[in-house]
C-alpha cells in the first residue's frame, strides 16, 4: 500500500458458496473508486484500499477479488472529493442490497477481538449442530415412513397400519407433511436467502436447495390433494422425505464444514492469542500492571522470567535468553542485553530485563506479521482463476441443465414424478461449495504453517510462484554470511606482539567507516586493549589508509600499498594469500616503512547455510551466489559451501540486471537478500525472498519474508509452496471432477443405458461430502514436514 492509499476492513456475513463470493465481488467492484476486491469466507473480512484518484461513488467497471474460505473481502478503492467514510457506507449499502452484511470491525485484531471471534464461531457451530439434530429428529421417522413400504427388504420392519399408503394414503401423506414442516422451518435460511438471490438474478447454493426442495414439497402436496380426491396411485408420488432428508443432509454438511473450516484459521488465531493482555510498566521507579493497550512509546517495561514481552522495544538493563520461536521459527533462545531489541509475544526464559517501549499496538512485529498473514490469506493465487470463472456462471448453468434434463425425460417418458426426481437431483448435487473452498482453504493452511515456521508469505501469488522456481540467487553478505566481519587472524613481523599490532591498527582505523575497519576496532575493544588516538588520517581509495599515531607513520591496506615495506613483507604476503584463499581479507600493516604484520578479517558463513544449500540442491534447484567481493574471496567461500556458480564483483546497482540476465536465459529466479541494495533485485526476480533480520526496504520489496536470519527457511518455503499447490490441485481436481461426473449422473445419463438413477437424497449426501472432503484434504497440510 502506497502513501497515497488508505485501507479499510469489513466483515462480510451471509455467504455460503462460490456463487455468493462472486456476487459480492461484482457489487463492490462496480462501485466507482474500487480497484480490487478480495472476499474471504473463513474470516469474514474485506480489506479496502482507498487511493486519492476519482471523484464519486457511482458505478464503474473495476476489479474485485473474493475468497470463500475465510469469508473476507479485500477491496482497493479510489476516492476523490468523496470521503473514505462515504465510500465505506456505499460498500455496506451495496453488499446489503446483494443480500449480505458488511460490518467494519476494529482495525487491528487483538486478543479481545480474537476471543470474541472465537466465541462467535463457537456459537455458530453450536447453532448449526442444534439445527441439524432438530432436523434429524423429524427426518428419521419421515424417512422410515416413506422407505419401508417402497423397499422390499425393509418390509418385515414394524409399520403403523393406520399410515399404510395403500390403505390410508391421505393419512400417510399428512403425517409426512407434518414431519417435513419442522425440517423446512429449521432450514428457513435456504429460502430467505436463496429466493431473493434468485430474484436478483444471482442464484447461489441456497437457491439450488430452495428450488429443489420447494419443487419436492409442492409436487408432494399436489399428489396429496389428488390422493384425497380418490387417486390412490398418487400416494406413491409423494416426495416429502426427499425435501426433509435433503435439508437435513445439507445442514449436516454445512455443520461439518463450519467445524472443519474453523480449524483452517487456527494459525492466525494462535498468533493473535500470543500477545499478552497486560504489561508491567514503570511508574515512580516501580512496576505497575496495566493493559497493553495503555502502554505508550517511551514507557519502561519490566519483564520477569517466564513472562511474555508485551510490546517491541530495546533493552535498558538486565540480561536474559528470549524464546523468539513464535516469530522466527528458530528454536534456540536469543541472548538479550542492553541495546538489544525485544519483540512482543516472545518469552523471557531466564533473567529479568527492563526495556524501553519503541513500537506498540499495530506497529509491533507481531501485529505486522498478523497483517501479512491476513493479507496472504485474503489474496488469490493465479491457479484459482479458472475456478473463479466457472463459479461466476455455474449456478445459472446448473438451473439450465436441471430444467432441460427434466423436460427431456418428461417428453421422453411422460412421467412427471421421474422428471421431478431428475430436476431435484441435478439442483442438489451441483452445489459449488467445494469449488469455492478448494483454493483458499489450502492457502490459509499453507500460509499459517509458514508463519509457524517463521516464513511470512505476503501473497497467494508468491506462494504459488515459489514452486515454479528453478534458480535461487543468494546474496552473500548478510544472507549466506553473518554480515558482520570479524578479526580471524593476527600475524606479526619480528619485534611486534599481537596486542600491540591490533591496537595500533585499531587506532588507524578508528576514523574509517569501512566495515572491515569497524571489525578491527571492535576486536581491539573486546580484548580490552588501549587504543591510542591518531593525529592524522588519510583514506587511500583502492589501497587502504595512512595515519600518524604518536611519532609513527602507519600504512594499512592491500599489497599494492606495501610495495616498499621491507623484506618481512614477502613472508607475510605468502600467509596473506593463503588466508585470502580461505575467504578472509588480509589487511597489511607497515610502520615507518617496515612491515609490522597483517590482520585478517572475514565475514563468517552462518552455521546453517551449508545444510540449507545442500537441501536446495537436493530439491533440484540451481544455486547461484552473488557478491561484490573479489573473485578470490568469493571463490573461497563458494568452494567452502560446494557452490559451482558465483557472480563476483557485482556492484549494488547491477544486481537486478544480473537477475534479469538469468531470466532472459529461461530461468525462473528466486532472489534472496537482506540489504537496501538487494531491493531492486528482489523486485526483479520471479520471487523475492527477504531475510527478516535485514532492512525494511528489502522486506517491503519481497514476496516472502524469513523472520529468522537462517537460510534454512528458503528450502522450507520451496517445500511449503510445492505441497500447497499440490494440495490445491487435488482440491480443484476433486471439485471439478465431482461436478463433471455428478451432474450427468443426476441428469439420468447412466439410466439411459440401464444404469441406476441417482436419488436426490444421495445427491444431497454427496454434495455435503464434497465440501467436507476438500476441507479435510486442506487440513492435511498442517501435518506437512517442511523444516529439516
């Protein structure tokens, strides 16, 4: 979201299937100023982005995206003189006119909102179970009364003589009608939602159920009237049980669906619940317990062992090990002391600390993570486009197929009861719930699993793109290596000690801003050496530096600067070459024209880089290291890691061009980096992956953020993408296959060739099973092993 935009969030309630999602997208997308809409059924939210561009809130053709699984809508709006509040009201009105409800919740979910959402979900599930049980109480005797006289092998079961359809058809029909009415009453929502949607020419799942069951009840009532007029054959043309059992089975399916769907969003609910509700804030030098919402930037916070850190901040005093696994996925606690950052929801394990609050509320790392995960769950993967196109026309096409099939059988057999069975079966079996749930449920579980392992996938597009990557380009400094150079060796010429040489070089380097210089100064300070002051300093570009310390003239830099440094230089240069071959940078030191020694500085390879690179190669990926280092240093690190491809001496501004060059050669490239100079390359790549310990610019430019500093998240992310896309394909295959096979069977195609006819009740059961099966398959992702 750019500086010229504003985001609004709405809860969208009342959706039941992919057709509902399509309807919400259309009505919001037609509003002037709306750039895009993403509706998510599972979380019932709509994210709205307002950009200052257009002037009114009238109808226009814009893009809208809806997600069935999370019950959320993401909307990009473009206001002009009209305020965002006015456009928000226009959205609510448009959604209400479409038959749904839009509510604006608090801007950032916290523990209280999570509790309320959880309670609301539990109440909804309890209500669904109550409706199903009530319907089942009436449906079981209804089915018994209808089926026993019709099925020969059930004929030995006890049956009330007074309700025998052959002898007492009217009584038989009246009791069935009486048992059906409570079931219809329990399922009233199918009618109050379905018929208005049909009247608006945007039929949905409820419309299919409403029309199908109404047809069954209406024809059964007609048959009951005929039976009362003496037509005894009409007693065998009553289908009250069809309507009652269909509603009962659909209620069961929707109840199981709601129960299962509540588990797909468990990851983000767990993240929200991580945040503590209170904090111990210093007041008059004493800690006072306050709600976290009252913590202000600049407050001093006390955290004891075992307590959760309430907000983000910087340690003032104390030392402890902080468990950051819930944010970074790294199991080893991080040691924190004065000057170190701490983050909300991490756990203080050992000592007590005091820290200054720096980010609170929506600005904490946890809040940003929750926002990223919600955005990813509310977005749509390119693979879902086909399902969207089908869903937009699916229900009207089903009505057409049901009508044509029924008429064809009617004209062919002149059997209205048979034609009615065909009509109802086609309507009931073709519910597009599974189609709408296929992609977003897998994305919800996949992004949630990634967040659990410290892998934040910012969009469904990124999640899908990762599985197609065949080349991974890794920035060296800060990505493969620690990014913090350190002194590894101090080698002296005769007459010099290691402490004296290191202190002298540190004195010369104090005025330099070069990372290698800072490593020398830090090493000397850590050893407790007294570092004298230089009276003169001069940087020598491409060579090193010249400084005057006391009465000594010091030269420090590469071999070119040491040309006249005396005979001891030959021995030192051999050792320096060997160190350079190991990946270190030798800094040669001469004092008053004579070689004094060398100090080797290296950026150490992270302990986890080797195993991460091995796993990437095992996944069949081409791995390329990119660095600005000289070929010798770059080659030494590549050899240490077993890398065959190295792009060395790459200037910061040329990184994106190198990625583009690989893409021009046919490669699908993932770029992994952490610095500001990596941002253009991250944006250029097919998939940008930012190390979370890197800069904000790199993180903003990336599609995926690894919250930890380890490269192990890269192969884990690739594995997660492959498993998620495979799961989506399985879900879509089931959803499409179910309808492609189910509709012809319900239309009586098999019956044409002597096969069985699909009962509307079996159709209802199959329809319910299809949605639940898709959800259960998506939930399998929660058990996927993506980390080593």
